[in-house]
């Protein structure tokens, strides 16, 4: 049986790994359930799954890319969507996104263009007529135009997500959050400095990473963001941002060394690494974007990082210090990012980078700043303590929901404050992302059991996989009180219910306190006897 979705994204494969992956990730991060075909469980009937998802979705984002109309799958999907759409937009909404394609081409479907439907293989006149009507009808709707060569990806995606969110909230499909907390985009102190060559990465990966960090309340400084590269001298703002940042992320792209500004930034970053003592060194995260680490390291004649060729007008001394900085940078463990690989999903790859940055920024945060920040959560933590004290016999699941910025930090504080009250403690991160993967919920449960029993060992080595393993875990936890912290739980009611039911069935009458962040619903809405 197909589950209900808030959003169905109709798209061609050419937008799957970048634009669609980011759009889907942004929606899910807001607790909006989203169907994208590449996230389907393995073994499911593709046609039935897609048809069921279309029937049960409320909002449809149709990404009309240059080769969209050459796919029968895409044309059938848009045909089904436009047949069930609500013309008044009261119960369903269709949002077309014209991705690197003009709306007139889609509407006219002229011969010789990529939207010439007569060129679609194994199609008949009836199908062509149905597809043609659907494409013309979608052109009549309010739309978004997206030009990947000139627009910033995250900023444009934010507009689309806001449109989806407004519709779902206004129709009471998801709860509204009232006034949203503003994100500080202008700041004196920065958590992260992002160094990049704008022509290679600014519109896509840097735009998206910047947005993802801001959503985590991590403040990034991006040199020359939204501007063309100018000169080689670094102004005082850039130098100060490099000095004050706790993490430096460097996108080493193919044309990176064409920019003197980028090379100067790398030099300053590596100077700080060389001159700082170990306890005060910022974390440096090199991202080898479509570039091999060996290319950055050796800079031999003929490769993209050969400075004598890329920086002919620079002095020999400049090239020497840049070469040394790049060599030292290449020896640091970083992230290899191949944008052309079919295995590189933009959202997932950058989410891994965000996790590295988040952990490093927190580790390098001065204690006095953290103490002030923790004060924001005192009231909520006190509420949890009071609730625990009121329960004389804690034999049921107790769920605390927290929504807003910095919820990951709240989860960490919860573990620190409550650890001594429980025999077993487990904190599970990125629950919403993991639950959407094949067998995601069962893997989460296995991870929980492993962490509760072997808190000091690597969870990758000892995860219960058979019913006997699970039974042994249950026996070990018998009559024990357990604290499970679920970070980034989301708003997918069905998945939350399934997960909590599984946790309760495994732990039985043992005490289980679940502290969930990024959670907007009440226990009554879950309709589960906890």
C-alpha cells in the first residue's frame, strides 16, 4: 500500500542528482514528506508505486528540463498529474519549474525541438494528444524559471519550498510554526569560512552548502559571494573572517588556481594552521571538487594546478608560497566530490560535509559562548526533569518534542544532563534521513540496541541482525531504564508511529524516554498507545 505524500516531484534524470536531490532534501528537512522515484524501496513495482504516489500527493513540482519530453515516463506522469489537478488550487497544487528551458518551447512543442512529441518512440496519436494538452495546461500555471548558469541554486530552491510550505500550512496539511526566527546573514563573527572559485562552484554546491549551514544556525562567510572575482589583494573583511572562523572549507575545483584571491585565501588559511598551537587550530576541510588530490599536491606541468601556466603574471615568490600552501593543503584528509558521477547525489554529499563542519564548529567553540547558548534550553530541560519526577513508574514511552533552530545542540545537552538517570543512553542522529532509506527503520532500531548495550564500542561492529540477536539485547536490557534521543525526527507521522511502535515492542515494559528534536506533532496526533 502506497503511503500518502505531501509532495510529488516529477522530473527527468538530468536534474535528479543535483537540483531535485537538493529540493527534496530541503522539503524533508522541514518535515514535508516527499516522493522522488530514486528513493523508492528496492523491489517495489515502479509503475504502481509512482501511480499511487501521484494519487495520494497534495503538491506536484514538475521540473521541465531540456530533455523532459523525450521520456515517456515523465510524459505519463505529467499526464496523470494534470488530469487529477484541482483547477482552482484548493485541494491540490501543481508548481511548474522551467529548468533551463523556455516556457514557449514547452507550450508550442514545435517540430525539431526537444519538445517535439512526435519524436517520442513507441507512442501513438492518443498518447501524443494527452501529453501535448498536459504540457500546454501546465504552462498556464504560475511558474518558476530557473537558469542553472546564472541563478543561485539554494536561493531559487528556497522560493519554491516557501510556495509549497505556504500551501500545505494554509490547507492544514502540516502545522504552521507562527513567526519564523530570522537567520542572521550579516555577522561579525563567523563559524565557517568558505573559499571557492565562483565560476566553478558558486551557483551550485557553494550556494547549497551555504544555505544548509544557515539552516543549522552555522554562520558562513563566503568570499565574493554573488560577485565576480576581483584582483588578488584580500580586503580586511576577508582576512578578519579567515582569522575568526572555526572551520575553513575549501572547494578545490578545476579552475581554482586561476583566481589570485583564492590562492591568497589558501595561503592565509594554511599560515594559521602553521602558526597556531594544536588546541586553537581551526579545522580545514578540503573538498576536491572534480579534482584529484594528487593534482593539487604535485602541480606538474600540464595539469590544471600548474601555477607557472595559470598565474603567468604573478611573481616567482608568489607562486612559490601558493604552491607550498596547496601542497600542505592536499595532505589533509578531505572530501572527494565528483559532480559527474552517477553515485554523487548533491544533497547527500553536502549533508556529509555539513556534519563534518557542525562537529568541528562545536568542538572549536569557546566554552563561555557555549555556556551562554545553553541557557536558551534551560526551560525545556527543566520541563523534562519535572515530567520524569512525576512518573513514579516509568513503564511507557515518554516523548518530548522540540522544534526550532539548534535542536541538535539541545539533544546533546539532554544527553549530558540526563545520562546519570539511566542505565542505557543512546543518541541517534539524522533520523528523518535514515528512515527514508530501504529498511531504514529496522536499521535505526538495530543501531539503538547496539548503542544501549555497547556504548563504548563501534556500532558498525556489533549490530543485532537476527531475531536471536534482538532477543539477547532485550534480555540484557530487562528491568533497565533507557534514554533514547532522536535528533531530527521530522513530521512523517506514519514513519514516526512505526518507529516508536518498534522501539516499544522491543523494550517491552522497560522505561524508554524519547527526546525528539525537529518534531512538531503531539502524542494525540500520533494516535498510539504509548
